[in-house]
């Protein structure tokens, strides 16, 4: 099962979209309501994807493009097929890395000569208590324990579509960690960071630790962050179970 939220789906300021994939996975997106921090060519330049690969096995991504949303849409559309083409003998981090390299190669090969869009790419694989990620650029991976909050990735200055990822040492960060039942992983573009949303990280975490279905909690966070939000915002929440 697949859900895509594409940059071109939101064509005006204040627009939003949301999907849920069962009780433990949801995604949503908003253009923000306040004046943008940075110049944009499209009203929305963020994209997201949420996939169920098999029972208990999820794949998700957020991508925050610059200078148009074409690069973020390429990540959202092509991540799953590229991940599934990566050899099953590889570990999840290696498969995610191979998928992002393949996505970028295809995007650059198909892009028009005057295309300038580039993007962050944060991809996460979750199976049971095992989580793995590959991260390019400055989207955030937050791990919400019952009381603790960890940022699992480092933010980088390279972007998918700017230069060849394999030729740029350190452009892609990967990692693997354990997630306990009931804990939440939040993938977020930089529209959630405090200077754009006005929310401290712990305030954002409180929305997702609240009662009710995960999709409702995520949409409540989106609404609060976007009310004065000064950037596009894409969020994916995955709950370990």
C-alpha cells in the first residue's frame, strides 16, 4: 500500500493534505500560513511518502526541495521501487543508501537542462523494533520515547540533485537503532524547527504523546505548527508496534 503527498498537490498558501496508513503510520503536509522564510518557485516544495512493504514493515520519507518541488517529488515517487530493487542481501541502511543514489541518478538523467530543483531526503525503514535511516540535507528524524526525545540524524549542507551523492563524501548519513513498542518516529522538514513554527521540540513531542489515534495527533501538530508557520512543512509519524 502506498500514499504519496506531492509538492504539486498543494497549489496555494494555506493548503494542506493528510493520509493515514492504519493506526500506526500517518503523513501530512502544509504550505504554512505565514510569510515564507525563503523565496519559493512553487507554493509548496515539500513532498512525503508512506509505504507498507509487508505486514509490520514500513518505509517512509520526507523531502524538502528548493527552487521548485520537482526534486522532492522524484524522491517521494521513486524511493519504494528503488529500495525494492536494492539487493535483499544488504542491510536496511545499505538498501536505503542505494535507493537514494538510484533516485538521484534517475532524477538527474531525466531533468531538463534548465532544472535547478534540489532537495533534502530523509528515508526511514521500520520493522518491529528495528529502525534504519538515510539522510541528506536538513530534514529531522526525531525519536520520541515515553519521556526522552532524541534527534537521530545530523543535519547536512548537501542536497540530492545538487552534486552526485557518491562523489560527495559525507553527503548521506545512515544509521540504525532500536525503537520500543509505542515509541514514535517523527520525520519532519525544517518547517517544524522553532524559528519557522514557533514550537520548541519538546512542545512538538507533546502533541504526539497525547491520547487518540496517531493520525489525529499528527494533524493537531501540523495545525499548530502551520498556524504561524513560515515554511512548507511535511511530517510523517511512525509508531513502533
